[in-house]
């Protein structure tokens, strides 16, 4: 029979291991920041902070919606294409004759209509998946392919350059020195985290992902919940698309949002949200995105080629998934 000190020692070691598995991304981010403060020149500067935050903002915005989708046991491959649609539609509106004649209304419509259309396409993803009972990866693959084509048809495949300071405030503006896109990012993270923790809809999302059949038997409107989370994912993608074109002062449906679905999925995975559904941490997705961004910055700042940075990024994702599997096994 094991004595009390041995049992206590084993319990303490298990607690420490569980703690590091649970907060692996946060721990890695803190270690990485400490390393950069010591080894990377000019890391502790407002300019470096601004670069990293602005580069990660759009990924986090998309990751908010992706986290909710994954919490239901789904996946959304269409977010990059929905960014392209939103980014293509906005300049069409504010560069039109009506938009030029009524710039205030034109800018408002460009924002609301573009984000709304992206949300409607996201809702279509949810409807298609629930109506025909197809796998989410297949259902959203349709819009992944067709969505970018829609954006290219809307613009005839042409680049849309523009100069609209009012509209571009979303990507270039600042409030008290803080980039507005970062404020949008933090607001969406806070809203989604509150929704998951404090609202009935948040509990329904987690119950659908945890056990869909049990959720349906307990009265949860499973189909409606899924449609809403895909619509929210579309809305987040639409906002991110507007941020990107605002920064670039142009819209290119061929390039806007390209590869964003993979970046968002990576951030969610590294942040600790399991792909089996039933659990979610939006703050974890924020930390995961920051970890990937800071790591990439660290490697590039210390002379490591971008190709090697991609390999390391893949290794981190693999490690995050392995850590999740270990956590469920124990």
C-alpha cells in the first residue's frame, strides 16, 4: 500500500502536468516573449507591438467565428472566400455614383451590406449542412470554391484601388493610439467569450458539440444553433475582409483572405479548443493566434527563413493536437 507522501507527490506531479497541458499555449507565449525581450533587438518597443497586433488582428477576428463553429463539432473552410466577397462588395458600393454623391450613406452601406452578405453566405453554409446532413468540411468546401469565384465575377477579376479615409478607419484608424482593428478584435473576443460562458445560446453551442443527439432530445434546436454559428462565422469573416482591404487601399478578390481558413483553424487548435466539439475557449484562440504570430516574428527577426517558420508553425499545431489527445486520455 502506497504511503501518504508518495500519493501526495504523484498527485502534485499530475496536477503540474495537467496545468501545463491546460495552459500550454499561454506558457509557451510567456516563454517566447521573455526570450524576445532578452535576445531580439528592439522587441520591447511600441512599433514592434503595433506590428504584431495589427498582423494578428484579422486572424483573431476570423478565429472568433471559427471557435464557435468548431465548438459545435463543425469546421468552416469558407471564411477566406467570404472575406473576398465582403472585400469585393464594399468598394463597389462606395465607389458607385450613389456612394460618391452621398459618401456618409455610401460608407455605412458598404460596411453593413458587405458584412451582412458574408453573414448570409455563412448562414447558407449552416442551412446546407443541416438540411442535407452533409459533413461540415464538405458543406463549407462548396463556398470555399464558389465564394472566391463570386468575388472575382463581381469585380471582373480586376483590382479595385481606392482612397476613402472614412471607410478605411476600420483598418488604419486609431483611438487613443490603439489601432481600431485591434479594438474590434478585442471587442469580438470579449463578446464571444461572454456568450459562451453566460448565455443560453453559449450553453446550447457546447451541448450540440458535446452530444448532438442528447442535445436534440433535451429540446435544443440543433439545426438553428448550427445555422447561427455559421452565420456568425460569416459575419466575422466579412469584418476581417473589410479590415484587409482598408489596410491595402485596394480590393483583390484573388488574394483577400487567401489561406485565412488555415490560419484561423491553426489558432483555434493551438489555443486549446478540441475539434471534437463540446468545449471552446475564445481567449485561448486569441492566445494561440498571438503565439503563432510572435513565433513567426521571432524566427524572421533572428534570420530564420519564412519557409522554416512554416515548418515550425506546423510542428506547433501538431504538438497542440497531441497535447489535446493526452489530456483526453488522462
